[in-house]
C-alpha cells in the first residue's frame, strides 16, 4: 500500500480542471452513449478471452419479431407500389376512353332531321 501514489481530486483552480476534465464525466449524451458501448464491448471481450467461446445467441423470439417486422415493411412497400401502378393504369384507361369518345361522330337524330327536311341536299 505504501507503493501506491496518492491522488487528489482537482480543485478547480488548476488549468484544465472543470466539468468533463480528468474525471471522465460530461453532459454530452453522445459521449455517454459511446462510453456505454465501449464498456459493453470490453465486457464482451473479457468474456471471450476467459474462454466463454462464442457470445450468447440472442433470443429467438426477438429475432422472429424483427424478421416479421421487416417482412411487413417490405410487403407494405410492395402493396403501395402495386396500388400506385394500378391507379396510374386506371387513369390511362380513363384518358383512352375519353379520347375515344371525342373521336366518335356525334349521334344524329335521324327522325328529327328527316321530319325537318334537313337531310335533303
């Protein structure tokens, strides 16, 4: 115990002392997340080095849930594409029908034109 040097915490009078300096604490959430990840990785590495072998597999129900969610998202995208294509096809068909109606000659009322005498040259 006599060999260990004694350290004193920074008092704030020293240069570089303050929040986040030398204590490893900071209010930055990304730094906190990064520190958690590093700690988790270090723990996983220690387990692996102790002979834990392969890391434990995640729960199968979690994997199934994630796969099902991904499949639903893909199916929803496919359905949306199909609906959009069907809508565009319907619009094109309607435009074609309108053009065909415009190209047809107007209906002639034969009885009226004959009675009025308009059909004679």
